[in-house]
């Protein structure tokens, strides 16, 4: 008798799953790629190397991201900036920058380690390739365009549609730059990459000031 009850319970689960499948409930892949699920802001997708709104590269070639990467999949080589025509503010810039996406575990530690917010992660996740070499993203693939859009992976890449990148938030921060717990998850210092205008975000000092004015008011 007990066995029969367990069998009926099991068949109920099977029946429910079959019904959901037939009616398309909770199926997330059936309409892909025509329809894509909304990604949470902190989604860990493919990386992007950011620029300042004036077009300067944020990477200063410090190699901290490469040092912290547990999968050892980042290779950076810095170079001194040309004094007359610098690539980044400061002394050096990332001359060579590569990420081996086959090794990456999308932990986001490189984002956390970067002192200039040069490397961030987007909501883009379509990264299939037909050979291993294409899975090594070079600076050319990673560096955002001057209009703030994320570059295509390959020429004629059909999967990365620039129109969709409005929702591709390049910002992933798990901790505040200053380490103050109250600022956990807050975006600071500069706008989110993506096409269009990037409004500068308030600095931590400005946020502090606004909060103290609110408290006193
Ligand atoms: S997300 Fe993690 S594994 Fe991937 S490159 Fe960054 S630190 Fe390395
Ligand atoms: S991405 Fe950031 S951590 Fe990595 S080399 Fe450039 S500035 Fe340094």
C-alpha cells in the first residue's frame, strides 16, 4: 500500500511537470533568442573595459585584476602613457589586456580589485565560439566604444545587438570602494556604460553631504 502511495505521488510530480512543459509555463528557453529574460543589475556577464566620458581609458595597467583572478585568466601588460597624447589619466595604461573566457568563473573579483572601475561586467552572456582562440578576449573586444557601447565580439556578430545594450549595465559592485558597509551595492564615481548620455554619478562625499543635509533638515 505504501509503495502505491509513493508511486502515485511520483506520478503526480511527473504529470505536473509534463503539464507545465506542454503549456509553456515557467519555460525560459522556448522563445529565446526572440525574447530574452530580464537580467538582474548584478548579473555577471561578459566583461567590458570602460572609458571616462571624455574618451580616456580607465585602465592604468596596474595588473591588480590579473593578480586577484582565482582562475588566472587575465593577462595585462602596462605601458607608459605618451605625455603629449595620453591614453589614460596617470602614468600608465593597459597596453595589452586579455581574458581567457574559457577559464573565467565569472566571480567578479577582478571588478572588485580594480582601483579605477576600468573593468566591469555586463549583462551580455552570449559568448559561444567555434574555436578556443576566439574565447580569449583581447583589448579590442573588451574596450568600450567612445559612444559607450560594448563592442561586438566579432565582425558581423549577430548576437550582440547594440539596440539591446541600453539594458546592459556595466556596473557590478558588491562592496563600496571605501569599504563602508553603509554604501554596499551603491554605484559611485561615474555613469553606467551604454549608448547615450552618461550622467556623472555623485561622489561619496556628495552622497555624505546630501545625507547630512537631509538629517539636519
Ligand atoms: S570574473 Fe573572476 S575568474 Fe573571471 S576574469 Fe574576473 S577575477 Fe578572473
Ligand atoms: S582593469 Fe583595473 S585592475 Fe586591471 S590593470 Fe586595468 S586598472 Fe588595473
